[in-house]
DNA sequence: TTCGCTGCAAACGGTTTGCACCGCG
DNA sequence: CGCGGTGCAAACCGTTTGCAGCGAA
């Protein structure tokens, strides 16, 4: 099943009593185009040509996060970045390499069953999960093997 | 199996060519005592009486994170907090309630099998994982049921 | 027509940095 | 005794805020 696009985004905003504006569309397009989570400064560069104000950018990201269109994630262990979440992007988790620092997206996490049992056991109703696994990526394993 | 304490902490530092200092012990004790992740400003208050400098605090947390003694986690969707990780604390994941905003620790996540299959499939060597499930906690479910 | 959204510019405060001194190993 | 760790204070810069004007619904 394909992820939601611009049209659904606009409808989603209206459904939640939030207005559809050129700025919000600009941000949504930039997020869709990106393959990695974006910080506000990242986005500022990305949408530079539109003249979109940085303060506005912060306010837009806060709104999109409240509406659960985007989701904040930790980047480089210190700054906050945002990424689209379901149904605006395919669900995925992250694998972070402790050596090279790269983050690799992990689709097909197959955690649904375990998460369901967590939900059943605890009584916590789960909307979605987000996982990070930390370790060594394949490249760094081979690089480390022979110093 | 119990988690590692002060003695092991000191040895761990030495093993990694990092020096054992009163400041680092102070921070370690504060982290052990706390039941929730702490930001640097949090810690600053916690160790106020020792006169530990804030800049030093930032440097200590960076060091402890590099040594994988602590682990940064996102707090309130915007600020970075730290918590001890295995073997200095029991492994646990987080359940974040979208209504009341509280974070509940989840022990016994039973994700090991799924994580192992991720490791096998991807070739990524996993040291540890960290998961957040988002949704509604039991309290907020009952509160929402009858408006 | 209304009220949410935006731009501008100033203020804020968490975080970083340079440097000299201290003290662990 | 050497070099990592620390305190101090200034600088930095990401983020927030107040307010007036604009425009989506």
C-alpha cells in the first residue's frame, strides 16, 4: 500500500482544523523528498529559495508533530530531527553504527508480534513503535577485522 | 544478575584509558539514584552541592556517552536526557503516552528474538536496542472512555 | 469577517570553547 | 611528571516570543 501524498496531507490538515498553507506544503514536500530525518536548520536550507522564515519553520514542525504527521528523532546524539511517519511514510526503524555513525533505515522490522504482546501484557494501547538498534554495520565489521 | 556498581564503573573507566575523578563518580552516583533520564540541567541541580561546573558536566556526559555507559534519549520531544545502560542499569524500553506525556519504563520487552533475526538478516551486528512505543497509557484510556 | 498563520527582530538560555591550572596515573 | 580533566567566563547559535499584518475558510 502506497503512502499518503499531498492531497491526503491537505485533507488531514483540514480534518484537524489546521489550515492548508503554502508554507506547510513546502515543508511537506521537502520532508517527502528527503531520505533522512531533517532538523529545522536542515529544512531552512532546503526551503531557502521560498524565503520561509525560520521562526515559522519551528512553529510548523511543532504543529506537524502535534498532529502526528512527523516525529522527532535524536540525531548525532544531540540534535532533534524530524521524519514523516505513517501513513505519510512507510514505517521503519533505525540501525545506528557506533563506528561510522551512520544511520541505516530498517524496513520489515517484524516487531509487530512482540509489540502486540507488550500491549496485551501492560494494558498500554500502542499506536506505533520506534526502535533503534546500535552496533556495527557490515562495512565497519570488515574494516575492524584486520587493523 | 545485578547491575554494575561504582567499583565496576571505576574499573571500566580505567580500562578505557579514562581517568577516575571525583566529578565522574558524583555524576555516576546521581545517575544511579535517579529513576528517570536526566538532562544536563537536571544533573546540574542534582549535584549542585558539589559545585561541579556545568561546562564540565557537558564534557563528562559526552565522555560517558562515548564510552557507552550512558545513552541519550529524547525527552519531551525536544531536549536530550541521559540514562545509564547495560550493564550499569537493567535494560528497559519506554512507553510514552500521547495524552499525559508520561514515560513508563518497560522491562521484559522480549524483543531479543526479533532483534536477533534483524541482525541475522541484515548483517548488522547489534550491541543493544532501544525502543519506544507510543500510545495511550491505561489511565488515559479509562479517562478518555467517558468524556 | 474571523482567527489561524506568518514575518520580523529582539531576547533568551542551553551549549560550546579557549585558556590556565590542577591532579590522576 | 605528563597529559587528561576541570573551572571560569565569554561567545555562540539554535530556539522562543511579541506583535502587527495577512490570508485561508
